[in-house]
C-alpha cells in the first residue's frame, strides 16, 4: 500500500500574509527587452490566426516602440521630494491624467507612425501619414482623450499609434525614476487603491500568474500604460 500525501490548504489569511512577506510587490519592465518580447509573442500568435494581419502590424509597432525606448534621452521626472509626497498621500508619482507631458513624446508618435507605414495595409496609410506630420495640438488632444477616457474627439484610427507612443514615454519615465533612485530604496510604493497602477494610476490591461522565479504562482496586474506589474493576491477581484 502506498501512503497518500497529506495536503493542507492555506486559508485566505495565510495566503495574504505569506504574499506580503515572500512575494516581491513589483516587477519592472526591462529597457532592452520589454517591447521586443511583446513583438516576439505577437509574431508567434499571428501565424494562421484569423487576425494575423492585425497582430503582425502590432508586432511591427512593438518593434518600433523598442527602438524608440532605447533612443529616448533625459526627460523631467519627479524628484525624491515629489515621490515622498506622493507616497504620503497614497498617490501615483507619475499620474497619467495630471502629469505635465514633455513634448518629446510627440517625436516618438511621429517616428512610430512613419516606421510602421511601409509594411502597413494601405487602408492605414492616411492615418499613419497624419500622425507623421501631426502638430502638437492634435497629438495632445488625442492623448488627453486616451488618458482620461473621455472619447469625444478621439480619432480611433490614430489611437493605437498614439497610445503606443504614450506607452514608450511612460515606460521611459518609470525606468528613469528607478535609475535616479537606485540604492535609495523603492521609489514606487503601494496605493490605497490596489486596482490601479502604483506608478501612473492607470488600469491594468491583464492579470498574469507568473510561472517561474521567486514569484512562482503569484498573480500580478500589468499596467496598460507604463508596463509596471504589481502584486495582487489571487483571491481578490482586480476590479
């Protein structure tokens, strides 16, 4: 006879307590691979997929995003005092709605559009060309609509590329904040509202259960804007 193993199911309280002690709260995007990994996955999914052409287009966009992320230089980011103040108030230090955007992101948007244009379907050319020569007023109004969720005036055909440019800009700022505060402790802390990103306050685009490393089996929410991942126990609703 083979003795059966005894399995003990942890209570909800134990899961929360263990997660707080052993699980890293944040997983940061990697500058050199963040969008490249997304490109690779999209290309894998595009083969023999009913939306293969669209997935291949978004893969090209991710490739261009990676190039732009690597090319961005210095941009204004919150200093230590501003980050401490945000932490004390339980607010994100780089709020998507309120952060004064540096015009550098305009160049990112134009470059992304022109980069993907040659391989894009002809139906997309007018929108891509429009972004490629867009003035600051148009780009800022589109960004306001995307980041606030107020869709009035949003150009839906241009929105994916403009959103991609904002992702590059916010991911760059997030990594710059981390670089500036290296060796000074964690610059991003927990918010009172754990359903939004602790860096920019955006909603998550996905819930991920990690399959390797020290966070094996733990669930993370993935920010739709800056790419930061933050831990949320699996017994809670992300809404």
